[in-house]
C-alpha cells in the first residue's frame, strides 16, 4: 500500500494511492496515517479494504508529510562508504546517530527555507524507515518485523552549523523545513529488499547524487537493532538511514551549496518523488 496525507498544513487527511495513481480517501477507516494505524493489525485491516470503492480525492491537493504523530526523527550519519570518502571521514565502526527535531518535518513538495545567515545549506537523499510495532532490545533477526514502511527523506543540512560551530551535529540538521518526508509511506510488504534500492537527487536539473542502498555500511536491520539498545523505538518514529555520495559539501573542485530560488528533485526507487523549491527564511 501507498499511504499518504493530503490537505493544508495542520489539516491533512489520510489517503491511499490506487492502481491508477489516484488518491482515495481513507477517512472512513483511519483517523490519520500515524499512531495505532501503523501497527501490524491495523495495516492488515487496511489491506482488506477494496480501494476501488473508496471516495476519490478530486483535484491536486497538497501532499503533506506521510506520517503523523512522529515522536522521534532519528538519523544515521556517514552510512555509505563512498559518501564518507568524499567528505574525508573515516568509515564509522558503529552507526553515527543524531536527531532532527520533529519541527523540521515538512511535506515532500513544500518549500525548503534557507535559514538566515546560512551559507552552507546542503542536500541528502535518504531511505526513510517508519516504525510500526515498537520495541526495545530488538534483535537483527526480528528487526524487519518492526517496520511499517518506507519513505523518501531529504536530510537537509547546514554544514557550517553542523561541523564548524562546535557541539553536536543536531543544530545543523533540525532547522524548520529541513525534514521533508514522503510523498508516500510504502508499506514494508511492497519493498522486497530495502538493501537494493536506487536513489538519486537533482538540483536545477543537474544530477548530483546517484546511489544504491546496497552500499550502506549498516543495513536497515542493523540500524533498528542498534538504535533499540539506546532508546525504545515507538510507532511512527522515522529513521533516516544515510545518504550516498554527491552532496554539495563533497563536490569537487570545491563545495557548492543551496541558495534561494533553486529546485531539488529526489527519489528512492519504489517510494515516489519529492520536489522542493528553496526560499529565504
């Protein structure tokens, strides 16, 4: 299933994409795409619904973030060996963990704000993992049973604030609009192998990133198991699993960064496409 949320910010409604790519309303079945609706039993009930009988959503509504009620937005840094190399970093021996604040969450096609005084705002296409059944001390063997689905994430980053200003990475990662997720939550049963997905990103029509999740240093199941040692993973938590090479920071012969008035397009295979315009905050 391809679940989504449509409508104006703060007034999104649950929907599903039918076989013809049209949006149909799920308001008669779930309150929102989040919370208990993401538990395995709830998803099984949705799979039994005859999508063709659901009300069509007319027009082209705004698509909101694909998950509501997100409790944690946890990210993994330097999780592709070739990305670590382009930034001059050593291969991590354990996952590098940081957070985006949930106030950074944005719709997949909403404007991205370049923060005031920022000169090094960058892009990162990533595979997002959405937790269904929560848990703690999850084994790698059981980890995939805790996945409700997957989505596209753009882990937008202000590199000066992330790297040069001291402290943790978080203050360069969690600015408002720095966490577009969606357009869809694609349920786990539709993705045969999350470690075999192509992903790419373009800025103003030029492709900078192109990679495959098969080159992750730590796989999805390893990440879930690892994180669950340090926190309980809860229904609706979002995990961004790292980015392939091609970020602006690693561009040669010199880095390039985003400025207002540009357009980003990005996609993860099978999970839809995002398109964002950059504006000044």
